[in-house]
C-alpha cells in the first residue's frame, strides 16, 4: 500500500511538471527592452590645432608723396609663410536639424616680409613690409551636415600686426600697428570618431589698407594687400553624443 501511494505521488508530480513546461512553451516570449543607440551630433565645445600656409593676394604698393626722390609708386611682393596654431570653439546642432551654428577663436603664427628699392632712387630709398609674427581671429560659423560630414562658412574679425618701413641715407622711418580687420572663408570637416574630427579650411584676411610712413616732412603711403590662408587641422570635441536613438536588436 505504501509503495502504491509513493508511485501515485511521483506520477502526479511528473505530470504537473510536464504540464507546466508545456504551458511555459506555449506562452509568448517577452521582447527584450529597446537598446539606446547614440546619435552623432556636432553639438559641443572643442579644442584643436592646425598647420598650413599664407600668401599675399597682391603686391604692396609704396608711393613717394612729397618727392623725396620724385613722386611715384613702386610695388613688391612679400614672401609666403608657414602658419600654425590652435583653435577653441563651440558648436550647436538642433536635434533633428542638419544645420550647425558655432563660434570659434583662433590664434597662430604668421610671418611675411618683403622689400624693394624705389626704382627712381638708384637704390638709395628702400621700402619694406612685415606682417606678423602672430595673428588671431574671432569668427562665427554656419554649417550644413550630412551625419559626420560638415561643410561650413566662417566670417568675423581678424587681428594682425603690420609694419611698414622707409629707409633713406638720411633717416629710417617706420610705422607698426596691430590692425583689426575682417576675415571670411569656409571649409569642410569630417568626424572619424564621436569626438575627433579632421578639417580643411580657407580664410581670407582683409589687410587691404593704406599705412603712411614719414619723417622730416616727407611721406610714403603703403597700400597693403590682403592675405590668403589655407590649413588642415585636427579637433577634439568634448561630449560628442546627441539625443539617444531607440533601436531594437
């Protein structure tokens, strides 16, 4: 009797387990929770460095105004220059928009110089120009992005030191000043990582002004030329993530 009772209990238990397993197999599986995948965004502040080159748009023109030798003008080119320095800025990309707004500061090295004799002086009067050894920019930036690719335009104010000198047998006169002028350009940038990006950029610095140099009643005007710059750079952006995207895996 006892053996029969134990056999009955064992049989009922096995049937219950089998039924529970069958019921579990018939119940639908609950889907896993959605995974949050980050969306790339240009929003964030960044620092970077760059190297490139600069060259004059045109010749510097010196003009003898008072006839130290004879009234007249002559021109000369300044040499090209290596440029290099750093940038710091911030971008803002509205969620769901391809447009990117930014503000950027740039500070770098630039050194350009040139000189020429007044052709009417027989080598007695020399005009020379030097631009640099530093320059800076504060610019706004407007871009359009295709995910990690960005094309942008920039414009703002540039600061650069310009020095013009006249040397004669009797005296040397010089004027040096840091000019605040306009700058405009643009570039392309590609983010090869959530934080790191490469850029290629062109900027024009509008040093299109006239600087007067003189002494003892004699004066020479110097019409300075604008400057082309081209550079490549590397930026590191802090943050590097936008709004999360809901994705199922």
